[in-house]
C-alpha cells in the first residue's frame, strides 16, 4: 500500500468557485477517485487568490496538469510560481487550515440529516454550531441544502453550522450567498 501525499495546485483562482472548478478538473485529468480529500486555501502572499490541495497517491504525473497550473508534491514542483501551491499543500498536510470541498461521503450529504447521520455517512468528524465550543448534539437535524463544505479545525474535519428555522441547523457556508449590498444598489 502506498502512502498518500498532498498535492498543492495553483492557477491564481480569484474565487472559490474557480478554485473548486480547478479541483474537479485536476481530479479528472489525474484519474483520481471522487472520494479524495480536496481543499481550497486563501493565499495572501502576492496577489490574494485561492489555491487548492488534494490527497493523492505517491505516483501522479504532474505533466498531465492543465497549462498554467503550478503544483507542489513533496519536493517535486512545476510552474513558474509554486508558492501558492506549496502553501496550500503545507496547510492541508498539517490540517491547519483549508475549506474542504471533496471528501469521502460528500455525495451522501443531501437533504436533511441528523448530526449523527452526517457523521456516519461521511469523513466529517465533528459538527459544531458557530459561537459554541462543544460539538452539536447527534440528534439535531441539519438542512444541508445539498452544499456541505467542512473546514480543518484543530486538525479535525469539522462542519461549521448555524441555527436555521424550525430548530434545525444548516451549514454556515451557503451556496450562492448574496454579496454585501447585493440587494440594494
């Protein structure tokens, strides 16, 4: 059995949506399984942007990456400016930070589930309500909105939630959020 490594990738994505698209593209071109762990990471050095990271087997062909994508895999680096890729790989490897987009069981987290069901069906190891330090009760319902983006928190894959109507919870990150001032001009 090979030990997986962390691949950092960076194309200078300006938004998390662009970065998520890059993750899905790289998974496809490298022929990786859909249950890999893939993250986005905000990079503040140079021009602020979003880089990505993926857990990969040790044998991947970096030459298959799309043009313009920098990569960092251990000591192997490609591209002219792999700093964002290296930062993303280091953050993922240490589980210090990262917004987790791809993970085992992600496709099972649709509709409304209890916290316990969410934990059983996926690699998410903890569900926490914002502004509370203790994990959420296993019997609480979570309206997933079919959009679950956990984060690395204290080295643990954690879904941050917030109260929703009807005594339920919902993920703190929502799909297609309204930008500030988006409802008035």
